[in-house]
C-alpha cells in the first residue's frame, strides 16, 4: 500500500501559496512541493492530492491519502464531487483542479483519511512545513487556473 500525506497553505487567501506532499511506499519516502504567487488554501490542498496521485505510475495499487482538508476529503468521501462533475462544475470553485483530480483518481484505488491539522501528526506537520516554504519561495509562477478567474466561481 502507498500512503500519501498532503497539505496546502496560502499566505493570505488569496495570496502566495504552496503545497507539500509526502509519498511513502514501505521504506521509500519522497517529498514534493511547489508554490504559486497568488492562489487559495483550498486550491493548494486539492493540488497537493493531485500531485501526489500523479506521482504514482502504477494504477490499481491501494493508496491511502491523509489530508487535513475537510474541503477535499468530504467532497470525495461524501461523493459531492461526482455531482459537481455531472453539472460541469457550474458554480463551483476550482473546477479545473476537480476535473484534473477526477482524471487521476479514476486510475487508482484511493481511500481518504482526514487528520486534524496542526495537531502534532508528524507527516502532516512536515507537509505544512513544505507548503509554507514553497509559498515563501522567490519568483513564484502563476496559478493559471486561479489568476484567469475562470475556475473560481462562488
């Protein structure tokens, strides 16, 4: 089984933001992070999950994703995102990322576990450090989906 730990951060909402991801498969551990000059916390939480899943090249392996984002976990576990998809994400923020998420999600056997943020969970704390450091990096690129305004209804 693969474990993916994720977190997103923004310095202001919107503001500079970043995500942090830890991938763990047995003894193997990989960290991923990136930042953007203007984005939102929810976009970074969701993008962390997407990037983690996109890093897995073998489909069908059981994956557990640990996230402190109720926005992401509830949207998937309560199946809201599938209703949003049927309506073309009309009136929903982050439709670009939700569509990207669903494309990669369909290739994997994914289970979500919500963890309380900033509560001492070691991997969640590390992902937060990665996300914040990425958000504070110089010369951040644009989050095109956010800055275009096209995918940020509501």
